[in-house]
């Protein structure tokens, strides 16, 4: 139970409380199990105090100092903890449902098994905080710092997470299902949100299904002459109900460009690679072909020969023989027969493997 003298001092006035704390820095205040519901404790110095099991429902703790404070099992439902210093505080099993923790400092805080349902953690600092087993359902994490935080066994159903810093964070068994739903868990916060959308949003599933069936990545050199061919291919593919992606790799490939083309390749039904007068194409194909089972249909003007190292790709069954064309009108006239049909046939074969 709370120390009556400590409780009376706090309830009398914040000024008297601060004066007493300065006079007796050796005393650790005991406010355990006290009823401070709706109290205005803004900017109060409650550092190192014992607030175990305290009722702080809808309390105003704006800018309060709760450093190293023991708030285990405390009821902070709907409390205003904006800009509050909760660094290294003990919040194990605390009820923070719908609490406002915007820009609060929770560095190193212990929030294991805390209830943070619908809590606002926008701009909060949770660096190295322990959230093992915490319930973050419907919580808002926008620009929240979770660097090196422990997020094991957290429930994150309906969470809103944008620009969350997760470098070095431990993310294991994050539960994306609601309390009454079959348990589904993954090991990455951002992927968890995506999987939840896939499972529960038919429109998202429809979009991804369209992407998987309709995207065609076109790779080639963007000189004036070659771009005419690539643009014509793109326009013709649209006539066949595909969604062509034309990506310009004329500039020297960087790591980011290679990663981008790899991502686009993963989303594509098949890839058309114009090998005529190549520059960056060899680099892009080396990044795609060995790791991705997506049909690749090479194109080559009949007056040229494939670059030397292209022979290395013949061992990959998803790389089709180069289609040698005479000119652009012939290429477009034979597009369905010589490019689309073989690529679609290979895509169906790969799906059966």
C-alpha cells in the first residue's frame, strides 16, 4: 500500500512535492496501489517512485519524470504521457490501453506483457525497450524508434506502423491475428503488416494476382535507336493485355539499380531482354537469372551475335533461346507467336515444378 504521507504530499500540490523531494533525495516515494485516477501530475518528478498497481486512469502525466519508476501492473488506461520520461521504467504488465505516449522517452523501459492496445506511440523512443509479450493491437507507431528493442511474442493485430526504426531489433513470433482468431505469427513487423493485408483484404490479393499474371519487365539499351524498339514492344504488349515495365539502365548500374530490377523481375510474369548492342543488360541478367525462376525471352537483331558470356545462361531452363528478328515491323508482327506464347508456355511449365 502507498505511504500515506507521500500520497498526501503529492495530492496537496506539485510544488510541495518537489520541495519535499529536494529535501529528502534519499527517500524513494511509495505510491503503490494508490488511486490517482484523473490526477494532474504534469511535469511531476516521480522518478524512482514505487507506483506498483497504482490507478492512473486518464491521469495527466505530460512531461512528467518517471525515470526508473516502478509502474508494474499500474493502470494507465487513457493516460496522457506525452513527452514523459519513462526511460528504464518498469511497466511490466501495466495497462496502457489508449494511452497517449507521443514522443515519450521509453529508452530501456520494461514493457513486457504490457497492454498497449490502441496506444499512441507516435515519435516515441523505444530504443532497447523490452516489449516481450506486449499487446500492441491497433497501436499507432509513426516515426517510432524501436532500435534494438525486443518485440518477441508481441500481438500486432491492426497496428499502424510507418517509418519505424527497427535496426538491431529482435522480431520473433509477432502475432498478426486478433484475440478470437487462429494464431498466425511472423518474424518481421513490416512483413507482418503486408501478410495481414494479404489474408484479410481481397482487393490486395486481386492486385497481386494481376501483377503476377500481367507484369512484363522489358530490359534493353536506351539509345535513340534501341528505345524506339523498346517503346514499340511496350505498346504492343499493352494490346495483348499485359502491363509492361520499361526500366532505363543506360547509366552505369549501381547497387540500388540492381536491387530495383531484381524486385521488378520477381513481380513479372516474364522478362524480355533486348541483347542488341548491350551495355548494362549483362549485369542485370546476372542479378536475375541465377536466382529467379521467371521466363526470360532474349531478343537479338539478326545482324548481331549474343555477347560472349550469354552462353553461361543456357543451363537455366527458364532462359529461352534468343529470338532473332529482321526489323521492327517483323518483330511486332511475330510478337505473340515468337515471344508471348513461348514465355507463357515456359511460365506454366515452371509452375508445375
